C-alpha cells in the first residue's frame, strides 16, 4: 500500500539567482498535523509562476521517496530532505513508471486525479544547486507528477494512499513524459494520450501539435512541434549568398518591394508561403553591416523572391534598401526560413482567416497567392482582414483584390483608421480600427485556421478576440515584427538596457544577434550562447536551461554550434538550443 510520508508547503518568495531575483514557490518544507486541500493548492502553500505551475490541473505536486534514494546515489548527496524537489506530497510508492494519467487516489478525506508529469523547469535545479537536474529528471524517467483535486478534504503525513479508479489507456507518467520530450513520437501513442480526458490542456495541445507533425506525410518538418515551432523545411543553402536585384517597385510612399533573382539566371529555390528572407546590408567605413529579415510577399514558386520593406524613420537597413539599392545590385541573403507558414492544403479544408496590419500584410499575401493558385482551395472559405491608415498607405490593395476574385468563397474586410477625404469606402472597406470588438462582429468561422501578422499589441488583441469567439488556440498562428519578446519565467521585472555589443577581448568566433543588431566575440567567458546573449541584454526565451524544453530554440542563420550538454532530442541543423551550445566558428542567430 502506498503511503503519504510528508506534506510539504511553502509560499512564494523572492530568491537571488545569477544576479536576478526569482519569485518562486519551489522551497517547500514538511509540516505536521492535518492540512486542508482545496481546489488550487494546500493550506499554507502557493506557486510563484502560474504560467508553468499551479492552477486546477497542477494543484499538488507528487514526488517519490524511491526517487530521492536514486538521486542521493547518482548525485552523491546525503543532504536531501522531503520537499527538496518542490513537491507537496512525498510518497512511498506511486512510481512514475506505474502510475497512469487519469488514475484517482484517496488520501485522508480528499480525492485526487493524476493530470500530467512535472514540467521541466530550471527552478528545481536552482533549489538543489544542480543546474543539470531538469534534463536528468527526463533522461532518468523520474519527473514526478501533478494532481488535481476532485474532492476537497484534509490530508496528513502517515496516511495510506488508496487507488479508487484507473485512468483510461493506461499510459504511465514516465511514458507520457518521454512521449513529449524524447524521440520517437509515434502517432498511435499520441492518439492514445489524447484519449485521456484527464490529461491537462497544455499537454493535450502539445500532443495535438506533435500528432499534426507526425501526420505531415514527409513535408520536411523537423524539430519537436509539441515544444516549439518546427522548421518546416531545411534551408536551401547555408550561410549567405548573392541575389541580384532584378527590379524595384514602390508600393506606397514608405513601402518598397525588391525582386531578387539568382545572378546566373536559374530559378531560386521555392519558399513556403509565409517564410522570410534575411539580407545583410553593406559594411561601410563608419558603420558595420546589419542583418535584417523581411517576409516574402511574392508568389511561392516564382523564379525570384520578392521582399517588401517599410522604411523606418531611424532604420539603417530599411533606409539603405530604400535609398542605396538599385536594380542590378547584388545583396547577400540567407535562405528562406520560418515556421509561420500556410498549413498543408492537400487534406485540410477548414476556412482560412488572414489578418494583418500595415506591412504585416506581406507574409499573408504570399499565403493568399498559394490559396488562389491551388485548385482545391475553391473548397475553402477565405477571409482577408487588413488594417491600415488610408488608401495612400494601403500596400497591395489591387493585388489582394485580384487574388481574392479567383476564390469563389472569399470575404474582404479592410479597415482605414485615418481615411483621407478622397478615399473610397465601399462594401469591403470601412472607416475605423480592426479591434477585438470588430472581430467579434464579423461572424468568423470557429473552425478556421487563422494567420496573424502585425504589431504586437494588435496581434494580442486579435488573438484574444479569436479565442473568445471560439477559435482553437492551436489554430491561431502569429508572426511579429522585430525581435521576439523575451520569456524568462519567474524573473522579476526590471528596466533593462537596450541590446548592446560587448567590448572585444581577444580573438574568437564572432556571434551576431541579427534581430537585435548587435554582435560579440566568443572568448570562453560564458558557458553558453544563451549566457552571451544575456550579457548583451538581447531578449531571450528559456525555461529549463539544460536542452530539454526547447523554449530557447533559435534559428541558426549561419555557422555551426557544438553542444556542451547533449540535448534530450537533437534540434535540426538549421537551429540551435542556445542554452547548452557554443559557437564552432562565426555564427549568426535569429535573435
């Protein structure tokens, strides 16, 4: 019979870590006597970062005494005590390779249901002074698991744990954990996992994404779609190569298109609709060259690429592309990349909603070309929603209308926030902003695949509106301008400097952070590319910092990296897990 050995609680508090302040509830201590268990946690307990921990589906964390003995031997520790792994219940029995998601247990007067394995997180490593621990928990198949509270009640150390129901499909915690984090990810096992209603929504979404990837019929997808956006195709070439400017077209007073072709006249490799092209500006005597990414706006499969660039007031690269580039010039460009692409048209007949603001129209225009050119797209309903100031700033207006006219069930809605007196407002164009309220009034299909591109605040509002309308969050795809927002779970907010280069200190590979327009020399002062980026105040995204969760996965636009710690699952060669890698020569990262 399994037994509850210890009840451990702790309220969140600020903890110093690596020069930062972490707000965390990972520090738990045993308590004596009965404790009331409620829907969200135990009396006297709390969670710091509710995005990754806590909530109804993660109310109570369980870890086993047998795993304590395992880690004491593996790590050579004799100081481990109950609560050290951040768990609320330390138990005798209930091994991860025996307990199944959906199993129900009675402890004291409360009833619980197993919902998911523990999420890999740096904080358990921080608590024990073992940074490798998040990866070790997965590699050794000992994650622990979460419970939700079915019946509230009182629990106390020493009580028996009585199983009252079996979960469907009999998928153990260890098997479920490995299915997400470790290859392979077979479709039949993913389908089994998705039949377990007790599995938490976050894990269900990850398994649905992996299942979609597994059913991709060899479309070139690489990576782990359950943890991060996958690279849909291997880049057509490594590093940068010359492309010739065939012609230049001014679309609006501040948007210019450049058509780029192979200098030897052969067709360029095809790009997926929605991908971007990265170009390097010329280095001058007084300024280094910069690297910028621009969405491809032309027809996929055309013999050349079209990028459309908005001139920014203080944008060095966009100004150069507007004023310093002429037809016949050569640009250095990296191959098309990006996971923001139109989903496979062969089997999916769901409606498509394309939503953009300003120059965010560019990747969606490439998608619209693909829809208009596909014979099967006639089965789809296509919505085109675009926001701009007025007709003068409305790029590709005629081009988009022409493509929509080729689709039998297309709907056009354009919003002019500041229309001019001569602007014509017709059935498809209205005065006003594209807001959450206007989205709600459109009657969009709830089963749609939605694609959004524009400023961050715009997309957040539209995304929330679509979700509130009933569109599946897994079917809402977004692309933002510029550097992606950082994600540093649990780190206290503070004013941070703008991204900056570091003073050169001796020879070493050059590391460029393309989106942030800064670079640094790798001289071995940092343990990983992630730490180098942090030293340059480049916005980064991470969670485990040990090569498991893939939150830090970043497009590797040029160069090669070595891994200081072997990742649980290798990323594709076109990307890097920056938390556990270092450059092997000069590299350019899409950060």
